[in-house]
């Protein structure tokens, strides 16, 4: 089984930002370098949030262009060079599949439910079932585009990640369950305090009732 071209984190963020803006702000697409830097660094719909400078974005664009995933746009009347993505040209992906990959580029591993709730401006999925079918399709290409990650302890839904980069490692130490036990202990302590206060109130009420009899 072949593997996809491997992209650096910077390349993933730049490519994801171009895909996103092509769908959410088509009137301003293709993007100038300044607009692309802003898109990469925006604080919403990004995980993690970054602070790329122009040099970082230009280097990523140059590398992506060599891989056939981005292109430059120059036309008469344009004052600045603009940039577009070529993901759907380089790969046989439909709009739904492209949108799923865009979210995974920008946000990291996600569950089907998270993809469904965050895809509104990228693609109008009819249901969670359609999202799951799209993910399944992306795993079944001769060269798969996504893979399902093992469930983390206490996690109900499996997450998916794209295969244009290394598969994220799961650190079991991050999910030891200690915070849950701590929270339970705190709740038990608060409950005991409430029960004590109720008992004291009941005793005071009974005493007052007896005095008034």
C-alpha cells in the first residue's frame, strides 16, 4: 500500500487554510500572502493556535507547490501575487472528502461528531451518518487518506486523523483517570458536608417545634 506525500505541520496549516478560505470566503480567494498568514494564525477553528511569520508561510508554500498541492495566481490588474490550493486536482476527492481533510489539517484528530458540528461553513452534511460514510470512503482508497485512531481511555467515540503526516501518538499517562477520581472525591466531600448541614437544620427545626408545642 502506497503512502501519501508527507507534509510538515506548517504545510498542513497552510494547505488547510487555503482550502477553508476557498469555501468560506470565496470572494477573497485566492489569497494574498498577508491574508494567508492571517488565516493560518487565526485563533478560532485552529488547534493549536500558531503565530507564523511571512517567511514560514512562504517556505511552506514553496514546498507545497513542488508537491503539486498549491499554485500561484497572476492575472492582469492584480497588484499582489495570490495563492490557491490544488488538493482536489492532485487527488480524486469530492467536496465532502476535501472538507473533512481540511478540518483534520486545521484541528488535528477529530471524532465524526466533531467533524459534523464544525463542518457547517465547509460542507453541508445531511447527517452524522453521511460524515461517517465520508470517513469510511477516505479509509478505503488504494492509498488511504485517513485512519481511525485507537480509543483513549474513557472515550466513547473514536477519532480520525489524516495520513499526510505522522499518526499522533497516544500518551496513556495523559489519561490515567486521576482527575476523575479527584473529582469524585471532591463531590463526596461536598455531599457529606451538605448531609451534615441538613442534619443540623433538622435538629434545630425539631427543637424549635418542641418549644412551640
